[in-house]
C-alpha cells in the first residue's frame, strides 16, 4: 500500500478480475481519493468494486461487443479534459454501451457517445469524492485499439492533469 500513498493519480483499467480485488485494496483507494488522490476509471472499471465503492452504485448499463462505429462528442468543450480536442472524435470499432447507466448525477458531463445502432452513453463523467477527483472514461475495450487513437491519448493526458491534486498555498 506504500505505492498508493505516493500516488497522485491512479489509472484503473479492470475487465474480468473484479472478484480478485480485496476489500482492503478498495478501502485504501477510496481513502486516498477522499484525501486528494485523483482516479481515472477506464471502460470496464465501471463494474469493479472500486467504482462501486467510490460512487455508491452498481455501474450497470447496456453493453454489446459488436465493433460498432462510435462518435464521441465533447458536450462540454470548455472542460479541461476536452482541451485541444475537436467537437467530435470518430472511433471506427468499439464495444457499444447504452443507457441507462447506474451512476449518480455527475459533477460534469464531458463526453457523450453515440453508436451506429443508435445507443447513447455518458462516456466521460467527473465526480468529486472528498478532496479527490474521479473521471470515468468509457472507451477502451481490450479487443479494439482504442488507446492507440491520438485523441484518446490526449483525453487521458488531460484527465491526469485535471485529476492531479492541487497543493494549497
């Protein structure tokens, strides 16, 4: 746990090992976020015990791994996480997620996705948890090269900057 104590921003991508995360790990991460550590939860992390503990919800949504075309819209282009990006990012192949999405009302909605089949999803949402910041970002299925897109990498860089703790004067 010493590593967590020295972490400013934790990026959490988890897909199928949700039951392997110990309660102690979940508690320690939640404590650090409450104390000011930022956390970026990616894709399937919405089904993890860390997500559930931080947001107090199941994170359940519709889902289909169909390789659909996705249009990721910056619905709040003034948000720091959307800095330097076009209004819309096209992702040729992605897993489709759809509403309803079991999360509390976000502090900020930065990105919304529209998929070829007509589904929409709140794909970039921000929350506060004590002194810490939480950003959930939906794109990132392991079967598609989402993290190779320059725009997606820019979003993640911006999210780390946004979620970093701010030192008091």
